[in-house]
């Protein structure tokens, strides 16, 4: 019986055991930077991480546990990937709601090797019973669990490899003090300025092989609510619009036309943002009004308004959060074309 010979076409082998160039291409193009040197913005946080990573490498120790907090889309998950790349550890990703039982967390922890990075997104949503397993894991690199019940109950301690826990949260105030105090590095991420967003837009456009003009990049940056995730999302939508309507060239006019279809105005406000403000002005005479009443009127979840809508509106001064509730501020009236009166200029009213 003769050995099988791979089929050929014009003298070329159709089957090869060697890795082809197309096999190495990622299935989905990621716009995330992979190194701190590629990361744009959050300069203080990046400098802190550079020093911590370099110092840990010089001591040949795993990195200290890190907590990032801030509004969604500012780069918390991206930084976790970068930390794993910079330290050479394997990244394991999970989220607070996914860890329903202590066994879920123990299973993940016991499979970590020395120097690995465990990233827990929305860490404030970890159940209390699961969170208690994290305390000895972060501090002593061990987990204690009890098996059997009653008179036969026994406690057993499992030693863990030294790992780095990276936590991310949009609501740091909901973290318990024992968990928060066990993080060695505690950094807050803030909204990006236009200059950094323009750099991110150019880099993403280059990766997407999109032809974008300078004034178009500026227009996208202005409308992205200071958030890299949003500027990348809007860039993709505008790229599609340009491909169909403008021969693939992204100009300022294309950006304006494309974002008009998306409902994003010149201040970056979405239809939900405008409905939120109009609800306060039209239904509650400008406020103050409680967030639960606004959520009920809009038929939206309270968490959606608090985590997604309010941070940018508070940052731009369009709404005010007072002890008696939310109020629409003067910039909101002006932006939406409502008549203004002198009483709005007085703080606290």
C-alpha cells in the first residue's frame, strides 16, 4: 500500500502543515492598544503602572492588586489586557455577576499560575458570600473552605500561586471597605480631552484602513462624550456611511451626516440623553426630581441612567445632582432651545 501524497495544482501543494500567514490573522480586528507605549491618555495612571510594573520586574515579584474605577468605555478592560502583556502573565477575564458561587471563584483561582492576571469587571456586583473568598486570596494567596457539616465539619486551606487581581468598577462607592482596602494601586479614570480623542481616532482609522480628514477626526472627537469606546463606535458607523455615500472618504460633512442618522448631536448627546433632560424640564419643571421618578417616566433602568447617561451630563454641567434630586442646569436649557431665566444663574436653585 503506497503512502498518500498531497494533491498538487501546477506543482504547488494544496495542503501544508506549516502555519500560513492568513492563519495568524486575528478573527476580529481589535482596536485595543497592546502596550502602555501605545496607550493614549490617562497619563498619570499610565505612569503609575509603568513604575509599578518595572519595580515588580526588578524585584521578580507579581504586580500588586489594582483597582480601576470610572465611567464605562474609558479603558479599564484595555488596561487589564495591557498589564498582562507587559508582565508576561496569562489574562483570565470574568465579571462580578458571573461569579454566583464560591466554587466558581475557587475554580478560577486554583488554575492561575505565578504572575497571571485575573481581571474582574463590575467587581462591585460580586455576591457577598463570594467576595469573602477574595479576602484571603488577595492578602495571603490562599483560600479557605469548609466541607462536611455539623460535628464533621472541617476547614481546608488551599495555597494559591501569587497572582495579580485587576478589578474594574463604575460605582466604587458600592465596594465594601475590606475589599477596597486590599488593592495596592487605586486609580480613577477620567473623561478624555479632544486632543487625545483625535489621536485615538487617527489610530483606529489607520487600523480600519479608513481615509479620514483632520477636521473629520476633530468632529468625531467633539461628539464622542470624552470616551474612547464611543469614538471608535461612531468611527465605524461613519466609515460605513462614507463607504456607501462618499466613496470611502470620511470628511467633516460625512461625519455630520452620518451622526445625524445615529441621533448624535453636536454636543455628543444621544436621543436618550435628550429625553432625560426633557423629562426633567417638561415633566418636573426643571427639578429637583429623584432618579427613580425619572427612570419610571422614561421606562429605563435606574442603573442605566446612573452609569451611562448621568456621568457625561454632570461633567458638562447640563444637570446638577443635589441632595433633593436632579436639576436641569442652564447649559441644558440653552442646548435644547428652552427659554432661560435669571433664576437659573443662581447656584443651588
